[in-house]
C-alpha cells in the first residue's frame, strides 16, 4: 500500500512538472490559429511549406506557457512569409517582425521630434510647397477632418498663380491614405485613382468631393476652391521614411502627366493590411495584397524616385535643400 501511494504521489509530481514547463493549450491554440489565418490569407502564402512551417512554429513554442512569451515564435512566422507590415497582438502586447526598417537620418529624426504637421509656402517663381504628414484615424469623422485640413492648405496656395507644386512626403510614414488623396483632389482626375488587389480588386475613386472604395464613402470635404490643377507640374519628395499609406498616395499619382518623384527609394510598406480577431484576447494584422495604379500596374516593392537625390534634408532652409532645388529646377524646365 505504501508503495502504491508513493507511486501515485510521484506520478502527480511528474505530471505537475510537465504542466508547469510544457506548452499551454492557449499557446498551442494561438500558434495553430495564427498559422491557419496566414495560410488562408497572406499575400505570400504560396511561398512556404505550411506543414513544415507549422511544425517548426509549434516546436519553438513547445515550452511556452504564457502567450506574452510568444514574441520569438510570431516574429519567426512573420519573417517566414516575409510580412514586415503585419503584427500579432495579445492583450496589451504587440509582436512584429522588424525585417524592413527604413534608415532614418539625423535630419529626419530632428524634424520628427518637433512634431510633423501640414506646412505650406510659396517658393521662387510661384511654386507652391505643401508638406503632408502621416494621417492616422479611426473613424470617418477623423478622415473628414484630416482631409479638410489638407485641402484647406492646398486651397490657400491657389490664391497665387502657381507654376507648379511640391508635395513633401519625406516625413510621412503612413496612417490613412483616404484623407491624403482626397485632400489634394484638385491635382488629380476624378474617377478611378488606383485599387487594392487581394483575392478581389477594390477600386479607389474620387468624385463629388469624396473618396470611395468601390461604392463605400470613406471621407468627404467641402473645398474652398475648385480651381482645376490637373495639368500643373507636381513634384513629390520622398525619403526612406515615406511608407505605407504615403506610398499608396504616390500610386494615386502614377499615370498623372507632369509628375515626378524626387528623393530616395521609399520604405516599401505598400502591402494592404487586414485585421483578424483570434479570440477576446488576441488578434493579428496581416498583409493580404498590394496596391495598383489607375492603369492596373501592381506595386509590390519600394517605389523608386525619378530623380535620385540622397543628400541631407534641410527642411527649414529650402534654399539649401537639394531635393527642393531639384524640384524647382524640374518645374522650371522648358518641357513644363
């Protein structure tokens, strides 16, 4: 009898040790579910062997009890599908693969610390300057307000007989593309401006002072000026920080006449992200597609400038800013 009691006690202790140091059911569920969502939705789903990837991910999570410790596993999964734009969320924690980080210069960091806002100016020979910052938002009300503020700023420049306009996206890391594009609608043709391409195609439209995805209105404005600027020369300034929705903004200008990009290659974050709920505590964002321009051309990597300039950005001294000077020179060239 004593032997039997000792055996039972020992078995209970051994089982307790396994539970303490083994993988919890919640961890296994989260890893399993995350891999299934990725397999069914990732834009790069066909680039990996999912049986092998799932097996390796579960092995990496074998001794993990708490979902808070899933960072290395989730980063491995995102790296395996080359998703540098997605993220996994658990409660108040976020795990993201930092595989594609832009090189941020001291001059750009210095401006970020000051706080990036819309900025306007008139440069030599009546060339307008408009700095477009990131525009985050969580509602149509937010998007409307941001789009209206940007369009008001553009309209303030229309009081002058503009010979061209410079759109500065060097400090724009993303947010929502709707207010950015709608905010400069006078520069763009109405109708189709681009699209999101996943397993379906969702088109972006500008009409009736609104921005639409197919038939869904996402932002609207009341312009203070309706001067048509579709033919005016436009220069878009870029940096390695210019990314995500700022890249979609540039895609909306692809195919527009009298338009060039001056600066450096962009960040390369132009994937379309979609949120997926796993349970009440966890969820994930996943890259599910890419952006296309008005002519249907798909953009799957960073955007190259038409005129490459890599010198230091001098945001507060346009006379010494090589990108601004190159923009002015292009606008003033005979072809324009």
